[in-house]
C-alpha cells in the first residue's frame, strides 16, 4: 500500500537521511540536499502544506518540498509561482514510479491551493514526462534574457503564462552556506565521496543555455 501525506516533525530526521542517500554523489561528490531539506523548513517562502512524504512497505521512501518564487513581466507585474526541491526517493525505490506519483499528487494539491505554475531547475530527462517544458516555450528567462536548458516550466492552469516575457527569480531559501552544510553532515552516517557519470551530465546541463 502506498500513502502520501504531509511531513510531520517526527519525520524530519528520517527525511533528511533518505534525502542524503538519494542525492549522494549524484550531482557532485557528496551532496548538500539533506542540509537544504533541514533549513528550508525555517524559511518564509516554505510551504508546509506542500511538504509531502510518500510511504511504501510501511516506511517513508520519499519526500518533496516546495517554496514560493516569483515571475516578473515586462511591465513589472509579479506572479507568485512554485519551485520544488529537493525531490527525494530512496535509491532502492527509484525508477519505480514513486517520484512521479508524488509529483502528480503535489501538483493537484498545489492547484487546489490556487497556484498556477511551477518553475524549477532540473534535468529535463527526469521531468518532461510530468508535463514540464523548456522555459523558452513560455518565454521565461533569467536576468540578461538567458534561457538555461535546465530551467523548466509547468502550467497548473493552462494559458496562465500568456506569451509575455517573464523573468524568474528563485527563492533565496535555496541559498546554501556550504560550511554549515558540511558541519551538518557530520551528524549523519558517513558515506564515501566518489565520481559518477551523472555528475558530468549535471555539469553539462547546469552550464547550457539556449539562444
């Protein structure tokens, strides 16, 4: 039986531990996503209503967290949108549909709360099957009219991003103190830092943009 529910305070450490296991050595040697999960809960932009865990086999196997970010149009008008991350699934449960299940549940809940779009930085290969499209298709840019390859957009309400040029500003909640993250990790079971091919893919996407 699979259950999705809100994270509870007593789940925090378990979620941080599974987040470390999910991201360890994936994007770079080691990871800091478990520290990010820890500090996001304290941020003003954090949305407890969209802090969700998924349970299977009688245990928590995944988590997703959301914050509010901003889109600004050419006339200075602002739209509040959602950004999620980390999205974590225990390695032994990955590629079995649990992440997509958690995403779809969170999208429905976000729409019920009145949110109209989700904007993330992510690997397109992981998210296009959940309805995300290139930022360029929605005319969503960063400062300097940059269209990064990993900047992805999903409308929760069709047509809400109506062709205007939008500039995306990610929540400052994602700004991480690397030293604090390193110190935080010392309280967790230690894992060996290593190279994986996924790190090269992360580097390529992180440094790619469209004209």
